[in-house]
């Protein structure tokens, strides 16, 4: 249930509490008595009025005093949809919705038609009670719709204020705004020039002094910077008193950015002033039916609405005659009074917009014509460049695709394929030396050693082969040591060269055995090497894909990031407002013993902030399971039914029955519950 619906329910209970309205049983009795008195009234406006009063009386009896914490059914502020969450809560919850103005006018028409058939003094108690109850409902609905219109008027003002704040952030935004608004300024200036020339052409008797004065005004900066006219008024009046007639002297320096900045700040000040007025009006209206103000009458509420309409629209209409009290008027006069006030309410938002149209942000065409021109020019240049280098672009794209395909094929797919073949078929990719080559070298070494040993002694070949297998070349080394005693002679005529060649073969075999061990190590870790070879390429492609996905998600999730940023800013402003209110209103002696409420102005600003918060909260997820929400710092996890719980906290902050300390506790609970804050 929105704040407007809750306010309507509070005001209606307040006004109905001061009436002698019949209960549900009394309503049925009144219907029976009415039928016995005059059977011809069945189906007439009188019976419809009694039925309407009976429904309102039933609503008062069944409506709870306050919404329970964790209510299982909550009305959405936009579509009035009831959302059920949590089966731990039981019991029906009646959702009260403020009737529309058309429904209120229909009820007032019932009262007016019923009073045409009889006088006020001749009416029965049940009839007067029914009329009073319907009129109380109409006053409450009109009071609530006034707040709704004020809230709808405040939201565009906040948007315009944020726009001007962004424009006043530096020299570049000021220059951009000045260039954007230059066509409009030149159009306004040329319009005044044409009007002055046309006026002079019609009246040939104008004095030379007035012509030069008008020319001087047209050449000044007041038509390019209308706001600067307030600063130049005194200077212009002083110049007009001079007796000499001359053209204005062109100043040595013109601070264009200063004039633009002054114009922006002046417009922002006017918007902030109107926002403060509307917020104060909302605060006054919202506190009309709070727990600490339970004596408001229908006349006081209508006077409040009258004053608020005058403040918002800038008029001085007196819709309520102060000389005649509300209780002194008959039902027909009260009906006409409420209808007269109800006719003004739908125009509040439009009249506020018309008042602030000179201070609102520029139109979409003015804001976007520079980007549109740049975009069109860039598109034209880019299209012509692409057309001229069409073949080059085709070659670049083909080369890029070929390079990417080979990169993926050679450094990712091929190693993975070899790894699969290694696992599935036992194939080996990495091999330094084959087993056959090593065995052939070893057999050659055995034959060489056995043949060399047989020349010098009678040896057993098997014993020599055994020693060679274990790396023992003693049969060769004994002869080699003897031959080295006369190396030059034995190198030519002896066996020194053969012994040396046998040792070279032994070195070759040792190297082969070492390579075989290395080959065995490579084969045992071949799968690891294949997978490691794909890591650099895989990481590079993953990094590129990750960067691209982040950019795409950043672009797609722009609305959620803006929503979260706006919510964070608004919650901070609410916390700051409550802290200022506590500092201003709560003394040290009463801080722990008395519940202090916000003043009307602060309460109005608080309701405006919660209205903005409720507007942005519609973008929050509300699924039955946990999710995540994109923020400026990444992703934040959300609880189930995040939007429903968030709207519950908003209603607690909006409540006029909560003290400032309680509202601060609600803000702290929001910080603890919602991680995106």
C-alpha cells in the first residue's frame, strides 16, 4: 500500500471517528427501517447512498489500525498487485486503496440527488449519518489526491535540479550548454529585433532617444542571457539617466562562462525554492492525521487543500468561505464545495509545470542536436571511408579470421587432439631417441669389445658381454693403457686408434642411454606438457572473452547500475535528513524518554525522498529466490522478495507515527539487509 493510500485511510478514520456513523448492524437496521418507511426508495439514489455508506462503514470495521510487520500481502504502489511471500504469516489483510476522483464525484452526486427530495431537518438519523460518512470519505480522498498531485509535481523538479547541477560542474559542461542553447538564444534575440523594427516602421514619430535606447538594449546581453537582466537592471537605469546619446561601449572582456553559470544557478535556485514549497505543503498535509494531531476537522483539511492549491498554482482563489463554517452548511452546499475543490486538484501538476517551464531543463531537441550533428557527420565520413577502402577492409577481415583460426587450431585444438590420442591410443608426441637405435648402438659396442679382447687373450664372449652391459671396459682399457706408453708409434702401427674408437662408441651409448631416460621422463609427463602448452592461448582467449562480456553486461546493466546509484544517494539523503532533524529537535534530556517527530517541512522532504526511492525501487528484483544486482562496484547478491521488503521499509520511513529515532533504526536495518546499499 502506497503512502497516499495509507494517508487516505488515516484521514478517513479520523473524520469518521468524529461522526455518529452506524455500525454494520446499524447499517442493516437503517436499511430495514428505510424500507418500511418508504418502499418506493428501493433502487433510488437514497438507497444507493445508504448502500455506499454501509460499504464504507464495513471498511472502517474491517480495516486494521496499522499494517502488521511482515504482512503476507502487500499492495504494489503502481499496479496495486498483492504479492504473497512467506507461509509463516496467517490471517487476512485488507488493502485499502484510495478511491479515484471520478468515484468521489459519483459519491457526491449521490448525496446531492438524495438531498433534492427532502430537507436536511426532515432527514432521519441514518440518512444524516450516511451523508456524513460519504462526505468524510470524499474529503479524505481529495486530501490524499492533493498529496499525490504534489508528489507527481516534485519528481520532474528533482530531475531538472540534477540536470542543472551536472551542468554547473565545470567549464566544459558550461561551454556545451551554451553551444546547445545558442540557437534558442539567437531565435529569441532575432524575434525581439524583428519586433522592434516592425514597431518602429509603424510609428515614425518615435524620438531618437527611444530608438537608440531600444537599440542599446537589443545589443546588450540581456536577450542572450535573460537571467543576467536582473544584474544589469541597475546599470541600465543609471545609463538611461544620462543626457548624452551614444552607443554602448563594448566591454574589453565578456565573461561568457560566468553569465552561463549565473543563469544555471538562478534556474536551479528557482526549482529548489518551488521544491521546498511543495515539500512543505506535503509535510503539512501528511501530518493532518498523525497520532499527535487527532483533532483535525473537515473544514481544516479543506482549508489546507485550499492553501496548498494557492501555493502550488500561484493563485489566490478562496474555494472555502471562511464566514460560513463547515458544520453550518447543508449537505448540498458541502457537496458543491468538495466538487469545486476536486476540480482544481488534477491541474496542480500541470500548473506547477507551466510555472517552472522557464527554469526546467532544455527540450530534447536542444539537448541532442549537437550529438545528432556529430553522429551524422561521423557516419557520413565513416561510410565514405569504408566505401573507398572496401577491398582493404575485406583483406583485413580475412587475414584476421585466418590468423585467429590458425591460432586456435595450432595452439589449442592440436594439443588437445594429441592429448586425446595419448590417452586413448597411447601415441607419443614427444620422443628424443628410439629404443631400436639405442639397442643397435649397444650391440655394436659389444661386438667391438669382444673382437678387440679376442685378439689379445682367450676370453669368454658371454663374460665380456656381461661386463659391457654393466659399463665395464676393462678388456679394452688394459690394452689402451699399454698402447698409450708409445702413442705416436702405436697410433700408426699399434691398436691405439681402435681402442679410442671403442671408447667413442661407449660415449655414444652412454649418451643414448641418457637420452632414453629423458625420453621416458617426457613420455610419462607428455599429457601434462600438452595441457600446459594450451594454457597461454586459452588464457588469452578467455581474457578477451571476459573483457567483452564485461563490456556487454556493463552496457546492458546500465539501468540497474543507475537505479542502485540513485537508491544509494537517496538513502544517504534520508539518513542525513533524519540526523539533522534529531540534532535540531531532540534535546539531551528528552532523547531517551520522548519520541520526537519531524516538523512539517522535514516530513515533506522525507516523503519526497521516499517517493523518489519508491520510483527507483520498481527496478529491484522480486523473485522468490536469491539473485544478484549489477552495481557500480560489480555484482551484489539480493535476498528473495527484495522489492517487497524494500517497499515495506519505505512505508516505515514514510509513517508519521514513527519517531525520528525509529526511522533511523529503519535506515540502519536497510543497510544491514540490502547489500547493494
